[in-house]
């Protein structure tokens, strides 16, 4: 009896088809993995993670994780759009030392082409900064990110963030207030797509 019941269990794996997951055109239309699904509709809104190193081959970018969301399926290909990034927690930990100041700025911005984003920037100082200096650095970071978002389309903004250009600009501007060790955009999240 138990054997007969066991035989009746359907092998759902055989019903599934494999789909190639591709990055958006702006990220080079590269394959970042495969996933099985019984119905392509079930793939929509599924999140996929990849590291920037996997896309660029640059080993120094291993700590940057990119998040994509499947937004459409054509044949056996699942297309995605970029929904955010985050640096690994151990990398953030390595930036912060005892006797230094950690200055966080979380800014909601809208790019020139109407994409709403939440951007989290972290600056670490060489020694402990006064709270007035920290406040001034935070305000500088916020202003610079808002100005960059106003002038740039979503894709340009993301390229500046992932390439480190935005952090570099903020670093050079903010170190005039107090000596900084590092500035890093540790997280972005697309809140609303155009």
C-alpha cells in the first residue's frame, strides 16, 4: 500500500523548464545564471544576485553585490532589470576602526529620467571628528548626491555609483572639512521605476 502511494508522487522536476537569466542591456546583456520554473509567469519578480566581479572580471569588485529582478520571459530567456546593490558586511566592517567616526547618509533621490532611488553613503574619518564636522560632512554628502541625481539619467548615476566615481567626488569635497579615510556607496535600492 505504502509503495503504491509513493509511486503516485509526480516528479515535478521533469515538468520544469530551465531559463537563462540575463542582465539588462546596460549591464552588457550577460548571462548571470539559470533557474527552473514550471511556468514562466512564476519567474516574474524573482530576485537574482550577482557580484560586480562576475560581470566585469575585476576581482577588486568582489565585495559589490548587484540585485536584479526578472521582469519578462521570452522563449527560454528571462530578462531582468537592476533593482539595487549592496556591499558585503565584512567590507563595511573593514572600513570602520576604533577611534574613527562613521558618518552615514541615506538619501532619497529621483534621477533625471524619473527613477526614484534610495542611496546609502558611508564615510569613515581618519580620527574621531567633532559632531559639528560630522554634520557638515553628512550635509555635503547629501547635497552632492542630490545634485548628481538631478543631472544624470538612472543608468549614468548607477555607473558612477558602481564605478566609485560618486564616492570619489564626495571624498575629495568632504575631506576639506575633516580628513577622511574612505567614502563608499554601500547600498542603493530602486524604490520606483519610471
